C-alpha cells in the first residue's frame, strides 16, 4: 500500500529511476523567472517617477527649496499637456528654484502680485494656465512650448525663451 503513492509520484518505480525524476519549477530550472507583463499604467507610473527623480535631483544638487516637488510638477504637466520640464525650468529662471520666491510663488506668476498658500497650489495654478485650461488666459498660452514662453515673459525679456529652454535641456539630461 505504501508503494502506490510513490509510484504515482514516479519516485520509486521499476520503470522510472529516481535519478531521472525532475520536478517542474515553473521555469526556474533554467534560471528564468516568469513575471507578469508590465501594464500601461505601470509604465506611466515608472515614467512619472523617472522624470520626478530628474527634477528633484536637479533641485537637490543646487540646494533649491522646490526639491521634493518633482512628482507634483510632472503630474500637473501630464494633466495639462505640458512638457514635463517646463514648470521646473520656469521656477529656476524666475526664482532660482524657489530661493527668491515671492511667498509661495516660485514662478513669478503675475509679476509676483499673486500669492499662493503653498507651492502645490502655485504648481497647479501655473500648470492650468500654461496648459490653456483657464479661459481667462487660454489665448496667451495656446501653441507650443516656445510660444507659451514668449507670452509668459519673452515680450519683456527677449532672451527669456532661450534661457528657459536651456534650463529644460539641463533638467532632462
């Protein structure tokens, strides 16, 4: 009776030797572990994290107060269809990444006449406006990044657009 369970497993059998028995390890016997396919949601989450890390590293390496706000900036850029580097680059150009922010306004928004309760609120408001999602400012901020920058401060400072684009490139490197 004790021989039947062993026969069913193929361990001790007059027909199969124990040294030929190889258990199935689900691919592990070849050193390959199977993993679940990466979903689109996971890819987007990874991309947000990667970009946020680049922004935060840029701010941290320069001891800028906006360190830690990279993820918020990337999320708002996605929501308002902006280049992910635009908000941090404007903040660097306008206030050295928050070092000379007017209150919680690191973007110099409205010539610093507008105050915000937090950096998060400033990021949300400026992203909404630059994305053309505020009907009051949409006509100024339609078009590509260069056009947005020209209307943001390029009419006052002729080199502004190129300065911000250069900062964007350095954040993305």
